[in-house]
């Protein structure tokens, strides 16, 4: 499996007519970081100034996007998932992707996520609600001109760096409901006139992304358009395991391929000063999460070869990989290290088997294979080096490997070599 690490990319940070109309001329999200009335900004990551970081940049500029490409390569990020907005039946916040098509920067694999939600004016800055539609939106998501949409998208889908599966351009869908699937079906029909016969549709999943009535109302022919799903990490309030996510999925997605992924943090105080949810993940945590997930992906027959990170540059949501004032470049290097550790384990430990059993009354009980559990729970950063660390003692081992029987020896067997519970096990990975 040729795994690719992809990061969601927010293509703003430059003036657009829609923001000018609502917030005033030349507004960008950078203004939120300069709001002196927001007393909680000190809890937020700020962009690191050059030369280590990119500062308050404009991604429509070629130089900025070249620097972003260089950082992505340095951090082990293979490409980007660009948010694509189509509001009032026209492209919005599209200059970054349009410039990419012209100058090929960043020169990296990429695809789009159709961010199909109407815009609401909820920001604090320049407060005073502005609504241009009865539903309270400022700019409305419409689904009535698939031909115009297809004409715009076709040149993007044909770019040589655009990601494909089974020779189909990959398109992530942010929100799924019957109207959306009907529209996607019509969009695919229109794309055929541009020699694009189908799309590989990956739907985001969370309670915010999936309509509760989708399974009842969706048209069977449109339902079959869904190729895979991707847990949208930004919407989960805790670190979700694969098993946790499966429990939340509707039945029509259960047997489809899926992506794995990680959240780089969450803090939307720049946008909403009274927000309560803050998640700050330290570099070591990111390394362990990515290493574990990449290893699990190789064992999962339904795993797509994409690992999605939220996000590259969602600064106003506290989800960033770009250099910041909290960690400098450490979050980026944490991604790279996670990939390196997974590669080391896949190559040097491909034939290593970890087993676990009890020793009681002079006989061995049945061993169980705990190899995946070891990779999930026992990769640690100790004494400035990464290693596999299995603690001593029956209680700690029972806690790790799920055996409730205490007071007996917890035996670890590694390739038939037995280690009792009187001594910790440390296996260097570097």
C-alpha cells in the first residue's frame, strides 16, 4: 500500500468579494488575530514569523505556495485536500486553486473537498448580523446549475497532480443528504461531456456531516455513487478509534472503504471568543497517533491509501501544521517522525510477533497475539529516543492488554523468547 498523507487546506487569507461585503474591505481571518477586544487570544496558536514560519501570508502569491510545498515535503505531507466552495452558483474563494492550475504550485498531489454548506455570519468582528437569505445565510449553497459547476471543475480534475482512484478523480463531500446526492449524480452526468466519466466520492462522516434521513430518502442509483467515507476529525470531541467510529456509522457506509486520519488541534476562540472546546495535541502525541494509524491501515482491508490530517492551515480553528508560536515546526516534524517509525516497524519488525499469557500453578495458559496492541499502546518517547516500552508488573500489563486476572505473572513472548513481569521491556526504534 502506497500510503499518502494529505492535509486539509483552507484557501483563504486573501481578500474576496464575499468577505468584503460582510466584514468590510480586505477582511481575512488574519484580522481575527488582531482583535484587541478578544481577551482569550493568548490561548491560541499564532503564525510564526519568517524565516522559521510563513507569518501572515497571502496564499494567492506564487512565493507563498512554493514555501508551503517545501514545508509539506519537509514534514512528510504528500499533498493537500483543498476546500472547494460553490455558492450562489459560482466559485467562491477559488483564486488559490485557480492559480495552482496556472502555475502548478504547490507542485504536489491534491484533490478537492466540496464544502457544500451555506455561509453564515457568526464571527464577532464587525458584529451586527448580516443576512441575505431567509434561512439566515449570507451566501447560499445552491444545487441547481450542475452544468456550470462541471465546466468549472473539469479543468481542475484534469490536472496531472489531481488524485485518482480507479482512474476516477477523488472528490470529498463535506455534507451528505438526498439533495446533495441527487446533485452529485447530475454533476457526474455533466462531466461526461468533458470526458470525465465518473468521480470517486468520499463522504465526510460526523453528526454534522450526515443527514439523519439520508438512508430512508436517498435514491438507490444515487446511493451507489458513494465509494468511501472519511471520518471528519474536526467534529469529534475526543480521539476516536476505528471501533468508535464504526459504532457511529449508518449501515449504508459500514462495508465501504475508508480513510484514517488525525486532528492537529482545535481552538476556535479567534472566531468565537466564548468557545469552550480546546484540544491541544503535543508533538509526541501526534507522532504516536500517526505511527499507530499507519500500522493499522496496513492491516485493514478496507483502508484507502490516504491518511487525512485536519488541517494544514485552519488557523482560526486551532488546527495547523504550519509553524506556530506554541511549537515552532515541531508539529510538522512530528508527522514525519510518525511516518518514519511506522516504516521502521514495517521493515525491521515485519516478522516479530508479540504474545501475552498468564503463568499460574506451574503451567502456561493460552497465549494471545498482542502485536497490534503493542503498536497501539506501547510506542513511547523515553530518554530522548523512541522505543517499544512494555512495563513490568501484572497490574500494568493487565491494564494494557485487557486481562483482568491480577496476582499472577503476565508473560510476554516475543518470537518465542519469554519475558516475565519482573522486568520492563525496552526495544529501541532508533
